[in-house]
């Protein structure tokens, strides 16, 4: 059993938490299975995904509201002044003491959206991320001072059959603000964005490890299959997610409630 790319902890941390020693074999495979399952339980309870990934045309209902919340935040977004664009180097440089790397930008998401730029608004393709500058493969217009520019990992916003111009909405970490208001419709708002955590928060990983411990100590997992053989381990699927969640500490449950997606 390979550890999922979207698991909320690692094999090494789970083994350490359980007081186990890595064996490179069946025991490790068993623990990886438990980490994967604990991650699934937590995501099911919180009604959202956590590890960063691309969400294409995530649908929301329009009710005339001006704000729509991402189902799977956070979305990297910064608003900057005094940006310098270089057409030769195909870069944008900041001089505010901040860092694009610390902000969370990476070439793992090849596309970023530039909004409210004098000459360089639009969806651009990243080729390199440095602390003080970003490099693109697109043609860039030189501009020595570009102010009030938003750079984010949103790709597009559609309402019904029309794509909204990038300069007509604002992107924040957990939502989009559209001053014109979203027209009424069922699933008529479509968001494409790169969202989630690049590094899982410590308290969320701790919650995952607590769930792993519950599964490990009961030698049980969740699902519809009654039993499964994994090397020397027999895994019985006998309890439900609610029973696992009710077995974790109050502090862990409080942590999960903090991350839970609520209907808006």
C-alpha cells in the first residue's frame, strides 16, 4: 500500500507517533494504509480536501450574492505595489521585503492570474519562482512601477456561459468578490483554481495521527469490505467513521471543527 499523494501525514511521522520502527515491508504498508484511511475520514468529516491540487470548474449556485467561497482553500493571493516588469527577462520583481516563495507560489501550479496590472493582466505561465521575482514564458510589457496588482493561483471565473474579465473581480485567500453580483442560477458559477495547503498545518497533521492511532489500536479500518489480508495483518472493516471520530480527543475534534467546511 503506497502512501497517497494527498495523505495528511507521513509514514515516518506515523511510525514515530505509534512508537514503531520502519521495516520497509508489511508493517510500513499497514501504517500507510491507516494514514490514507485516517486522511479520508478527516476529509469526509470536514467536507473538503486539504492537500493542494487543481480544481477545474468547481460549481456554485448564484443567488445574487457578491461573494463566493472556495470549497478547498487557501488560495495563494497577494496584492502588491511598485512591481517592476521586464520584457527582456520576462520577469516581475517586487521590492516590498516580501517573498513570493514564502507567499506560497511555486511552479507546481504553472499558471497564475495577474489582475489590475497596467499592461500585464491575464493568465500567465510560470517557469521559475524566486523570493523577489517571478519568471514567465509569456510576452511581458516593461513597466517600472505597477501598483495595486493582485497575483493569485486562480485561473478563471465563469458565470453561466461567460468568462468574467480578470479585472472585474477580486481574489482573496478563501473567496472571490464580484462587485456586480452573481446572477441567480443552479451551478452557474464555475471556478478554476489551485487550492489547498502546500504544507499541512501541524494541528491538522496531529489530528490525522490521532485518527491513525485509533485505527491502529483497534486493528480496524473503515469501509464496506468485511476483511482484508495485508501481509501479516488482518484488517477488519467493522466500525464507521463516526465511531473513529468519537474516539479521538476533544482537542482533536475541536481542531477538525475549525477546518470543517460549512454551507454558505
